[in-house]
C-alpha cells in the first residue's frame, strides 16, 4: 500500500530535509538518495509494536518544490508483524476446530460451557489479523503525517 501526503511549503527546504534525515536515520532508515529537491530512504522494518511507528514504512520518498513538500511512503515495514498475527490467527482457528470436535463428540448436548472454548478462540483468530493490520497502518500513517508537518514547521520562513 502506498501513502502520499503533501503540504504547502514556503521556506528552507534544506532545514526541512535535515529534520527528516535526523528523524529517520535515528530510527534505522538508510538514506538511499539525496538531491537538492528530494530524499529517499529504505526502512529496516518493524519487529514489534513498541518500536517507532515510522518503521511501518519500508520506503519513504520526500520531494520539495513549487511551494509544496510531498511524502510518498510504501507501507510494507509491518509485514513481519502482520505475518505473525496471521500465524496466531491460524493457531486460534486450529485450536477452535480441535476443541470443537473434541467437546462436541464427547457430549451431544450443546451448552455455553461447551461452545465457549470453541467460539472464543475462533473469534479471536478471525479478528486478530485484520484489526492488527489496520492498527499498524493507521499508526504508521499518523507518524508519517506528523513527520511531514514537523518538516514544514522547521523549515518555514518566519
């Protein structure tokens, strides 16, 4: 998924770029390309949710000129976490099926005490993946928009 965001900008592009360079390199991003009008970074990826939300981007390109500054980011840095969430979801679904077969075979009567061990893991498994991915994506987008705003505020003419 690609995220783009742009803001009006009248000021010192070099000062704005300095904010991006210091922020992103401190997070572990590699500066791949630098010109007077653009920067491009590649990210290390996100290993857990306690890391900077910026790590949810795998590639960031920032361009400036003509009264605007634009950020374009590929949101692929959280893939590892999404894969882990998917594995956890599959485990919950398998657990629900195994316990479901075991409990429903052992007793023909179906009551809440027999359905809960099946339904709860199944519900968690079905919801964990999509909700986790959405949470990571929104968190990364907010962080990228904040970075761009900080760049504009730091480089704007007073």
